[in-house]
């Protein structure tokens, strides 16, 4: 049992004894986690609110949000000339969002405006643990830097909680309990231990619950995610955990592809779109950082109907990168389905119709050579659509007939 469990256990016993002995006594306490007493009512104190990225707010409207107002007040105290205006509002809002509305982080960031503009400060927040220092000299040590604050919380975790916390950094965006168990566990029978650790991390406000209609998801605040990523790198686990993350989402996309015909389009789209940040993380790890290209190529092969979950330009980027990787590694098995998907993406683009036909023709030829009948069916269908758009109806009909066969 770690020291924090001993302290909170003693505090719980003391509060319980007081309440039992004195029926009219009410105790208001602040704590890192709940005491878990029968009569306890928990009120979670979250971060200060800030406008959503999609919100189009004026300066006056922005100042109605607690995070923006605190940042403005502390920045004004540090620099008399500072004012939030139309020219810097976007950067101020970006700072508040990237710091998750955490009061201490905002108070540490605001004095930097004596030396930096809001735009310069926003650009440097990827190094937040270096720049967010210099808190009050009379504050507790853990309240003088952002790193010290999260260090303090991390050091109080049990070994299992620390392991799960840093391994969750492999996820982009949010994740499900099943995904966390698959990526964070060392063995299949550890899923209950992962659930217990995740529950504890939520209780300690290190992980945030995201309410979903069908399945509850979890995520980090941005500052906490950055800290967990550092810890994952320091332990040397990054490669193994990121590989497991990529493997899980290859399997996840394969399972969703298999039920495409049985699901209502929007339900399928919601299921895949919920994982878009995880797909990006896996593709970045495997194809951009070149840490396990076969996993990235397999993920692209299973990414059915990419236009439904991402912008066409982004989809083309990933498939172009995949094609380049497959050619560099002479991976003929991956080339045929990737070419078929790439041709399908280009078929509805703005390229001249003859270029689209040529691309589809190339995908058909490669699929025939590889013997991949699923890739061939898709490539021939794409060619048929391109030929129909060009007014070559007889040739298009022949393509559709072959695809159906």
C-alpha cells in the first residue's frame, strides 16, 4: 500500500468517526480522490471553462469564460500593456484550450506575456513543462511548476496505476475499456486489473470520462497526455506499446469492415469516426516514423470507405504514403488493395477524367496480377464509374458485370 492510501484511509476513518459521533456536524473537504464513505456526496471540481474550438466568440463573450478571464487578469498583472483584442483573441483561446483550463497552468503561463506575445507563447506550448515554471515562491513546491504538479500526482500512484497511466499515452484522442485492456495489459487475464487502475485514475482526475451514447470512452487532458508520453519514452516501452496499439486497431477495423453490409451506414460511420485520432496515431507511428510498416499497410487495407470518416485530402495523403511504403518494401500483397482504394478515392476528385480512368486501369491491372479478387472487384467497379462519367457506357457496363461476377 502506498503512502497516499494510508493518508486517505486515516482521513476517512477520522471523518467517519466524527460524523457518527456528531449527527449535526457537516464536513467539507478537498481531496485528490473521494473518501468513499456512505454519507459522502462528491462534487468534482473541474477545470475552468473555455470556448469550444468551433465557437465563434467576441472578446466580451470570451471573457465570460472562467479560463479566459483568469488568464487575462494574470496577464494584465504581469504586463500593464496587455489587452485581449481581436488581433490576439485566437491565440489567447488556443492557450486556454491547450492548457485545459487548469488554473495553475494558466497562472504560470500568463506572466510569460511580459516577454512573449500570445502567438509566441501558443507556439511554445509543445514545451509546456519547460516554459510553465516560476510560480509563487511562497506556494508549495508542487504548485511552482506544471511538471511538479503532475509529478506529485504520478508519484502517489501505485506501480500498476503508473504503468497503465503511461501506457495510455499510446492512444490518440479517446479510448474504450476494451482498447485499454488490449494495449496496457501484459497478459489477457489482466483486464480486471486494467479496469481497476483506470477507475482509480478517473477518481484521481488523471483520466477524463467522455460520455457516449453506446459506449463510455476515456481520454486525457492535453497536459496530462504530454506528461504520460514523456514517462512512456523514459521507460523504454514506447515501441512495444505503440505496436500493440497499432495491432489492436488493425483488428478493430477488420472487424468493422466485416459488418459493413449488416450495419446502418451512420452507425458504422460513428463506430469508425470515434477512432479517427487512434487511426492517425497508428498510421503516424507505422508509416511516418517507419516503426512497423506492415501494420500501417494492413490498417490502410482494412480502412473501408475512408471518405466517410476523414477529408478526401487527408485520406489521399495516407494512401499515397502507404503506396510509397509498399513500393519501397516491394510488398506486392499490399499494393493491389491500396491501389484499388486509392483509385476509388481519386475517382470522385477533381482530376481530369482521363487521369482518373488511367489510375483505375492501373489498379485493375495490378489486382489481376496479384490474384486479389476483392481488390479486383473494387478496382473494376471504380473503373466502371470513371468510364460512366466519361460517357463510355458500354465499357462501364462491362466493368460492372465483371465486378458483380
